[in-house]
């Protein structure tokens, strides 16, 4: 067993000090030390994507990263998605509306994958979304409704942005 | 329908409306509670020392170094824990069925790579892994039996000394008199020989358990992800010698099961026994490697089947030989007979078959044992039967859809050659609609057009029905000695007028918290927000059989409905008394109250009635006791109800890579009344995805030493969104006459139809080559070979 070390993690905007073994993975720290159990573990070898979280805004596999590696970086988990009053955000609502989840085990991974992807490519086509959805595994849905949920959410976000731009333009005119 | 706006059916009922799922908010917020999310004070972590050989005698287990590893708290062998074996039996004499014992931990013999030998317990999951590395097990290696053909060879070494010819089940059924003459005289006889790959049901959440002894309750409290909590309790009590009262099994949120979790696992018993011994909470979470190699597998079967047809394409007889490679042990409670008995009993399926003979065998091999997996043998025998019809159509130069039409059961109820009575379905209608859809979408035209341009397209179908809702009678017919079937539900109303409803079924993705609440809401005339379904707690739920075999809505849903109706009667009786009228003059008002039939203004809300039932019981009618609670059970009389579907698939074969691309997938399904259409579609699509996975991608391989070749997702090819097609679903509705809601099961159908439809489409595409593929999964290599110019 190796020496423990003190690290500082920023998760969902909150800073935590932890004393951990260097071999401790980010997903284990999130789940078992910080008790943020929304992030799940499906394979521990980076294929299934159930542990996907955002690292400085980009989706990563939390099972393939040591917690010590992300000191000082911004980590976001599924627990950060809902609004402060507990209501679900638009992406979460789209998953529910399209029945994009059944058992719900893979869902946090897909949510964080989509959240990261849509932030980077808000104009993504349905085909591009399907390609990105292929990063993670789901055993229940056959993926179609996950793709539809993300596509719907993206379309709504674009429409919302356009409406705000239009309103702004109207105001300035 | 816009998915954001749940629609309600014109009748204003909850049943039939795709309401938002009750499960969703917590699962989407990351606030579900799965077994690995449970942290108990002082909790220890367990893993298993597992066999590294497929077959051997254990000559020594040395755990002394394990116990020295920092962080390790204990390590136990079979001798240390002294648990009774898990033994699943059928009510059949030897040699029809040979019972075999599955020890919780291997004692002196190991029978597959990954078999648990010892449990190691440490303060954290990392320490357990350190501990495992220090374990020393010595074996005298025995020759492994890795294939079913080797298992059946005369003189082959025995996996179980008490199972001659490595055969755990051997039955010949039906054997219509004169069947050999039918084959002798028939103008057309076709034959299908096929082998299907060993698969992993692969719930994305692996198996796991947290167990602790509770001094206050004097109970072993076991939180485990299982589809069958009461069966785990029964086996755990038997293995440890505890009374069943002293075991409480609770099921947290569960990340899928698909059958792998509908049998009792050795590891969950061993972990609980270790917690009992240590008097400390112990958690075991299966890692993916163990889940891929040592968890219950399924589906490896070999068929040799002949069918006789007359010159007009009418089927005359089927003669089948089915061999299922069940691996090293019989699973509890179903036994190794589950797959061959399912195939043998149900194979005639949707067709009017005059003569039938089947031999079904379960052989034991040195591979991880098997459990029922979504569809249980039906994906395979449907594939075989559908291939027989395609082959006969070719031999007789008939249209493959037309030959099916001529043979489908169209008059119901229909009692088949297999002594099963089929309740009404839409066999012909679903086939006609499915064919129509593919025609209307222009796929036949497209296939013809592209054929001239070296594009290889094929169209394939699968027609099938699926018995859903096996009652005690149907399982008893299989001669199970532990007979599942009934379900019991209790509906309780509290002083707020809200409802708590128990069910012995166990949702793990199927949405029962929503769909069962819909059933209750309709029966009592309340908003579903006022109904909470309670499941997965053996102390709170009366003995039940969990969720498998598409039984939950048909049987569990019927029990829930029946209990609700009983409670409604009590509410009306109290209301009648308080309103000073006869109960016949009252009715539910559909808005959480009881009113007078002829004067709707005279009404008492459920809150008011509950207030009397609990807090002012002196006001109750004389013959009504205090409290508001009703219990009802439901069992299926007779042969159960059959859901049916036709799947139609268009594939394109890519000559460069051998890839099978699914261009179009159409499913026409009939599960009777759909409680929640969106959930039904979800079950269909998810099932189809697993069927496609089986026919095109997944296979657990073994080398000649019995070493499994799939220890990670690099080797076990689970399809992603890139491989899955869009799936169009059309609904037909033939209500079930005897379930309380008219619903039939919808859990497995997708998985059952997909392999046959895809395989038929691939063979349709290969028609020009003269090559036929019958084994699955269909590999790119096999397609490439088939496409090579002769």
C-alpha cells in the first residue's frame, strides 16, 4: 500500500479536502468519499461510460482517472444538473418525456455526455448525436429514445436562444 | 403525440395513457439508490477467490497470507462457513432429470473458471483486491468439458459424478403417433441445424449485495439486486439454517436484470453468511470481469429440426432435437431444465401443427452456469421454426409470407399438438400489417432496383407468440418442484386518503411504479400521485415470485387490481353507512371519493372516509372493522395468455467488410391492452436491441481449456447506438379475457422476434449466393465467406 496524499477537489462548485491513496480513482472518490452516488460504475475499464462526468466541461470516464490527477480542475457530476429547487433541467426532462431511460443505471453517464457535447456543439444534427451516444452503453432502451431526447433538448435550446436573440433585436430596434 | 404532453385516453382512464414515469425524477437527478450506493457504518467489502481452472479437484486452499494483508479482516472457505448447498430440483424421476448440488463456495471440486472458492473481506475495496492476490489454491486439474458435443461423447469425463453422459435433463415429448410415416410420405421435408452463441444477459449494473445482522430486529438484513427477493430469502434461510423470519431481503433500485438476477446467486448467499458470522455489514459488488466470466450466462443451444410440408405449403410435422449447454450447475429455482423444457413445450408456436416430436436435453459442461435470459429459448426456437418456413417456401417456390399465412392459427382459442391452449391473438393481422408497412415504404421495390447495382439487400420476417403470465398450473406442468405462479397484493389507505400498494413482482426498469399505480388509480378513481407502489421488501410484501417471464403486469397487475376493487367495496360500504343509504346506491366518483348514484352532490372524500376508518372508528358500520386495507391474490387458471408480434427487417450486406446493416426494422406487436404505450414501446425496442445483439454480435467464447475469452467489453461486443437501427412500432390490441386489465406481458417479445427476423433477412440477401447461414451470431467473417464468388 502506498502513502496517502492530501488533495483538493472542486466538485459541482464545492471544494473538498481529501486524504487518499494515489491509486484511488475519481469515480470511487466521488461515490464513496464524497457520497455523490449519482455517478455509476459499469465496467471500470472505460468502455461503458456509466461513470461519465464533466472535467472542465468535457466528458471523461471517471473510472480511468485518478482523483489526484484532477486536483484544481472543475468536476461536474449528474447531481449538478437539476435546479436548486430540485426541478429537473431541460435535458433531464427530455429524457423523461422520451422514455430515454428504463432502469436508469446508465442514465447519469448519458446525461453528462450529452451535457458536455451539446455545450460544445449546440447545432449538432441527429446523426451526430447518435454518433456521440455510441460512446456509452445502455442495455435497456436500444438507444433510439436517448438520441431523440438529446435531439429534442438541443432543438429546444436552439429555439430558446433564437427567441431570446429575436426579443433582444426587437428591443434594440 | 408530443412527448412532453402526456395524453389521456378519451375514456379518461389512467390505463392507456403514457403518463410521466414515477421512477424518472430520482433516477435522472442521480438520487436513485442502487446497491453500491449504500454505505453503512463499519461496512466491510468482499470479493471472491475464484477458480482459475475449468475442472479440477481442490487439493489445498491456503488463505494464511491473505489474512496477513493490511486491511483484510477475514477470509472464509466452504469449510469455515458450513452452508447447505443450493439445490434446484424438478419433479421428474432420474434419468429424466438429475438433481445436482451447487455449493455456495466450492468444496473439493471446481467446475468452471470463476467458480467462487473463498470469500475475502477487507476494510475497503482496494484492500480486498490486495488480499485476493495472496490466496493460494492448488488443484489436480481434470479434463474439462467445453462443448455440448464433447459432453455427450461416450466415455467423456463427468462434470458431476451422479450425472451420466453429462446429461441433467433428457425428455422426449408429444411424439405424435405415426410421425415417422408423415415424414416418409411428405412431398417436402426441410431441415435446420443451428447453434446459437452463449450470451450474457448483461445488466449494466453488475450483481451486488450489502448484508448486515440487525440485533434489534434479530434479522439478517440483505439488500441485494435480485428479481426474486422471496426466493433469495428462502434459499438464504435454508443455507444458513435461519428461520425465514430472521432473514429480510430488500431490493434497492436495480440496474437491469434480464433474467440473470432471477435466480439465487452463490455470492449473495456467501456475502450474507459472512456478515452473519462477522456481525458487521459486508458489501459485495461484482466487477465486470467476474460479471462477464462467472455470472449466470445463457442461450447456448444446438438444434437439429426437420419439418414436413405438403405440396401447398401446409406444415405436417416437426421433429426436433434440442441440446442446451447449461454449464456447470442447475440454477435455483428453475433448474437446468429451463431452456430445453421451454423449447420443447412451446416450439409449435403460432402455427397449426398436426404432428410433433421433440427431444430436449440439458447437458452440463465446465462453463459458468446458466440462468433464464429474456425470452428463454424462444429467441432460438422461433428462429428455427421461422427458418423452416423460409426453407420450405424456397423448396416449394412459394412466397415466404404466404406460406406462413397458410399455417398461422386464426381461430381461437386453439389447442395445439403441444396440449397448450392459445388465447386470442392477432397472428395473421400482425403479419399482414408488417408486410404492408414494408411494401408501402417501398422496400420491396428498392430491393429489386438495387439488386441490379450490386447492393445486397434482404427482407426477413418473424411471426411468434409468447406465453406471458405462467400461472402455478403452467409451471407445475413443467414439473417444477418449487412452483411459481400467483401474486399477492395488499392495498392500504392511510388517513390522508393516499394509497400504499404492495406487489410481489419486482420492477427493475419495467416502470411498475408507474404502470401498477395507473391500474390502482383507475380502480379507485384517484390521481396516480396518490398511489405508491411498494416492492422488494420481504417484510412488507407477502410472499411473491418477483419479475420474470413477462408475468408482472399480467399476474402482479391483476392482483393489484383485485385488491383495489376490494378496497373500493369497503370504502363504498362505509360511505353508504355514513350517508344512510344502501351500498348499491353508491359509486366511486373518479375524483377520490364516493358519491350517491342518484345525487352526485352527496359525496364523501377518501380522506373523510379514512378519517372515520382510523380516527373515529365508532362511526363505522357494525360489520366493517377499523382500518382500510384489502388483500387479494391472482393466479392464472389454465395456460396463460399469449402476446404476439411480427417483426419485419430489411438488411444490407456489405461485401467489403461482411457487416450486416439493418436498414429498416418494423415491429407489429399485440400485448393486449397497453397500460402505458410508451413503456410498451420501450420494452419492445430494448428487447429488439438485445435480440439483435444476440444474432449479430455477442458471444462468450471459451478456449479448449475452458478459459473464457471475454473478460472485458473489448472482447464481449455489446452493440452501441452506432449498430442499432431506428425501430418502428405498430400496435394491435387483442385484450386478454382473464387478466384484470386486459393486458398481456410485454417484457420479452422484442428479444424473441429479432434473431429470426434478422437471420431470415440475411439469408434472403444471400439467396443469390446459394449459401445459407443458420448459426448465430452471424459474424462478418461468415458473411464475407458467403459473399465470396464461388
